[in-house]
C-alpha cells in the first residue's frame, strides 16, 4: 500500500475530482457518527443514470419532477455518486482515509508536506 500526501484538503479534493470524472473508485472515510464507510464513488457521466423525467402518482397519472434546489457549495466536502446505492452523497474531505483504484490502494494524509 502506498501513501498519498496532500498539503491541503483542497488539493485532495482536486485530485479526487480528476479521478472521479473518469472512473469509479472505492473511497474509505469516517462518517459523521464515527463509523467507517466504504463507497464505490464516481462522477463519470457514463455511469450516472439520467434523472427520471416524471413521477408516477398513486392513481397512475404522471407528474413532472421538479428541478432540484441548487445547494450552497461547501469547500470542505466532495459530492459523489454512490454506484451501489444509486444516489448522490457528500463526503467530508478531511475524513477520507483510503482511496482504491483498479490497481492501487492509497492511504490518504492531509497536512504539511516537508520538502
């Protein structure tokens, strides 16, 4: 296993966005409740299903889906699509512990990088 060192959470977020745009990776992180979660995450448009254009109401009629309300961007989180649970989730950047690509597993460390 290798270690990836980042000088800041922003650097890790930029690196993750680059990976996620092109592929699905496994991300291990600590959830808000303190438990560890492993997620198959992506931002690859080829993997993310298109939003459904209509909802079916109980009586069988259809209604248009309302456009989602834009969220305020939080620089401390990264929004990813969870491939297994088929939905969008936010991960706190500083809580990421490991990244697994197809070939490698990396421990993630954020902090001062000594030269």
